[in-house]
C-alpha cells in the first residue's frame, strides 16, 4: 500500500501502515511524478516491497484463522453474548 496522507486521520492511518504494521509506504510533502513513481516502485519491485507483501499475507492468514468457527473472533463474540445474556436471565 502506498499512502500519501493529506488531512484528518490519514496521517495516523499512514503511520500505522508504514511504521507499525510495515505493510506499506508513506509518502510525504509535495511530490511530483518522479516521487510517486519511486514510491510505487519501492513497493512493487524492491526487496522492501517483497517484505511488505509477506507481512500482509501473514496478517491475512491470522485474520482468516481468527474468523473460523473456533477462532478468537468467534470465541470473543460468544463470550460477549453469554455475558449479555447473563444480565437478562
């Protein structure tokens, strides 16, 4: 993912993508065609981009696992429903 934050929460989101999750590149300031092209090439062609794609695929696998019937999302949702139902009874 190539991020070019302009206003609002875009800066925070771009920081997460580039610095925390490391699955993308944050572009800053006034960029011409060459700056954008350089950023896109870093993500699409370079070793840095390959590492980003590997991390993104790892996130994808983790998300898929958590969404399975016995995954963490289902377990957490069941716990929440059970808690809410305990107040109703």
